[in-house]
C-alpha cells in the first residue's frame, strides 16, 4: 500500500495556502471594485464564488493536522494518557514559539503603525493582553488580537490535545466516532469555531486510522482518470459548497468531504508533476508563516502595491511571492539566532 508522506502533506498545504490567499484577496465585491481588480473573462458572481470557495483551506489544514497527529499517536507503542499529554505539551510549546517569532517580526516592521494602547489598553492589563496575543492565546481567552486571522490558533492549539484523545477513542469505537461527531452539534452546544471544524477533525482522524488516503492512492487507476476526476470534481465542489443552503446548514460536513477530495486529488494529479510538486511542497513548508502574516501585507503594509497591477493573477502572485520571501528570511533569521544561542550555551557549559 502506498504511503501518504510528509512530502504529500506539504504539497497539499501549498495548495491550501494559495486558496487562502485567493480567498482573502478577492472574496469581497467591495474590494474588487475599490481596488479596480480586473478578473476578465470571469463574471463578478463567478469570481466571488471561486474566491469564496478558497475558504475551504481551513478545513484542509484541520484535516491534515488531525491526520498527522493521529498517525503519530498510532505509531507510539504503549502510549498512555500521561505520555500523550507530555508530547502534546511539547508540541504546543513549539507552535507557540513559532507563532511568537512571526508576531515579533511583524511588530518590529510595523511598530510605528499600530496603536498598542488603543488595542491592548494600558498598565499591567495591557501588557498581559499583549503577551496573550504574542503567543496566540487571544482567540482562546477572548482578549484583543492584532490580527483577526489569528483566530485559527484556537483550533490549532485545541487539536494538539483533542486529536490524541480522539485517536484513543477511535480504537474502541471505530468509524462510529464519525457518526457521533456528525450528531454532536445537534445535542451539545459548542463554541462556533469548534462546531464548524469538529466533524472535519474527526474525519481526518478516521481517515488516518483507516488509511483512506493510502487506499485511494494504491488503486490501479490510470493517471488520466485522476486528472479527469479532478477537472470535473473541482467545479462541482465549488457549485456545491457555495450553494446558499449548504453554507447555511451543511458547511461543516461538506467541507470535510471537499477537503478530503482536494487532499487526494492534489497528490494524485499535480503532486506527480515534476518541478510543480517541488514548488507546491516549498510553498507548503512556509504555509504556517504565510497564514499568520500575509494579512499584514495585503491589508496594511503593501496594500496598494499588492493590487497595483490591477489584474487578479498579478495581485495573487505578488502577495504569494512577498509572503514567501518574508517567510524564508524569517526562517533564516530563526536558524541563525538558534545557532548563536547554541554556541553561547555550549561555551557557557565549558567554562
């Protein structure tokens, strides 16, 4: 059976983050008009539907996270609640530090732009609110956020602890867990964001437990058939997801199916194209940084430059390239600082 590898995950993340950029750039008609975006030959309705569909990227990220964490738990021999909690705490710490690095870099660049006193308040409370925001806790604690896009950190942090528990649970219940997740919102009141992505996360856990991606990838189907399925399936997915009734009542369930479809079809089509698959993986490697900081580029720092050439594809490319460059530089600085700290620590221990 073929394996769903880390490289595959990065390729899908590359697709997902591009969907996010497309969504944020073009999903509001008012912005299209104000920035005079040229999206010919598409109609306004088609453009808005395509951009709105890009929001499915969140479900893709949730499913990939759930899938990866489930595989990790399943690979641990004799895993206990205590050991899983310990590994989750370590993972939480790493994610919080990665978030802090992005937060710090943005504030260094945009220090003169933000009104911290107005956002966080003054005194000890202001400092506390700033620290909550700096480590991605604002969405959980409902304190002021510098960037509303960072609401996703609540989901990311919860998944770190929730998925190992769900993995232990699925060993006892099997795919019945998916039915329970489907029915849960009808009998239990959840936080809105958790309700929206609970079924998606459980779907990812079930997919990992049942090797669903691997089974699909292992089917002996000609490559052209997968391409045809993708060419027909993607427009159909847009039509279904952007339907008003679906968005009002079934979005969380439909998102799970569409996210799974995009994950599989990406690996089976563009993921097999030389060079393109490497480009997608490279973008996917930087997807977290791009997710956290791209909003500042297109809304605050370089808004007029992002939309400068008016054509939609140009705006998209500029934002993607600028975000990638930012992320690459940030990772180089983190690596450099890490090496300096290690040398200083080693030198200190030798004294």
